[in-house]
C-alpha cells in the first residue's frame, strides 16, 4: 500500500514502507472533527471559532505540504515559507486575543504584531526545525512525541483533549519507526511540526514550546550556519554497524563526531536532550506561573 524507501543506516540497506505519516493525519483529523461535531471542546474566543476544527485544518495543511514535498522534492526556500499560510486559521482563532504569556513580563499584549509576525514566525521556525532533525530511525517520531506530551501536560485541561488521539497514534508510529519497520516521511514530519506549533498557539503556551524545542533550534542553527558561511552540508558515515562523522555541522554529526555510535544510541541521546528541554520548560512554567 505504501511506497518503499531504503534504510541507508542498516546493513544491506533494506526497503522500508514510507509515508506512514498519513495514518497520523487521518486518525487525528477524524478525531478532531468528531470533537467539533459533538462540541466536546468549547470555543474559547468566540461562538464561531472552535479549537478542534482549527487544529484539524492546520494538520491537514501540514500533511498536504509533506505530501507535496515527497512528490516534488521541494527546495528549502519554498518549504521555509509554506507553513506561514497556516497562520490564517490561527489568526482567525486568536482574533481579539493578541496576547502571549511570557515568564519575565507576564502576559503581554502584542497587538497587530502578534498576528503579523509572531504566529507566522512560530509556525515557520517550529515546522522547519522539526523537519530538519531527521534521517535516523526514531528522530521524526520519538522526539516530537516527547514535545507533544510536554505540551499536553503544560496546557489547560480544556485543551488537553485535543491531543489524546494524535499523541497516541504518533507514539504507536514512533514504536515501529524506532525499530526501523516504517518511515513517516515528510508527510509525518511536516504534519507533526504543524501540530506542535498550532497547538501551542491555540492553547497559548508558546513559551513552553520554545524551550522544549531548543535541541531542534541548535540543530538547525548548526546546519544553516555551516551552509551559509562555508557552503558545507552535514552527513554521517555508516560502516555497516555504527555511525561516525569527521565534522560538526548538525546535532547528529556533533554527537557522532569521531566517536562511532550505533544509530539507536544516537537517537536515544538526542531524545534524552529533547526530554530534558521539555522537562525544563514544564518546570519553569510550574515555578514561575
């Protein structure tokens, strides 16, 4: 049913079903539409705007963008700005509430700039950084699952119901992806990136998201700095058993720099970093708010 892609970090490079991210999209969107249909989640902004419907629209767009990338292999210049289009339903949802909670200054009203700059920036940065940290079995699924669970814990109870099924489905996909049985593809990575950013805006917990994705931001910063200043790209070598790198141009190559490690160990180390940043985000919220 699904096209197959080679797993380049396994002996003999076996073919693995790819694009299983559509399972996450279909299950999550169906669940969210049911929530909207039965009014399980009440609107927080106005009688005509619903969080479940808004999140469903965002996930659908993320899935479409991922499918388009899998199909056409889009250049990064296009993928960078595509997520900004998702700002439109989020702007409609947050209409009349242009404020964002901050740890230092409390809840700040950014006015029109919240709609013009902050929401598009959150979507573009989160979606692209999540998509950039991949290539190894489990990175596209285990790490986002950790952040998604942190967002669920850090949000108000009224919004938590939105993530019950999306989180469950993505954890199941993470189990098989970590074992090298499936790939979620760009369809899954874009959809989950959009989910993280959109839910944070809907639940007004952008500060938790920013701290949680610090490892993602570090990875993207390393990649972009090396590309723009030195025109070099990150890559790892595989000797049939372990990964290694002779440079430090991404989070993966930084960990495996002149230190051969198995693929699973690299993924576990990065997952622990994401778990640490997510735990720190929740701890800061509980201590300061």
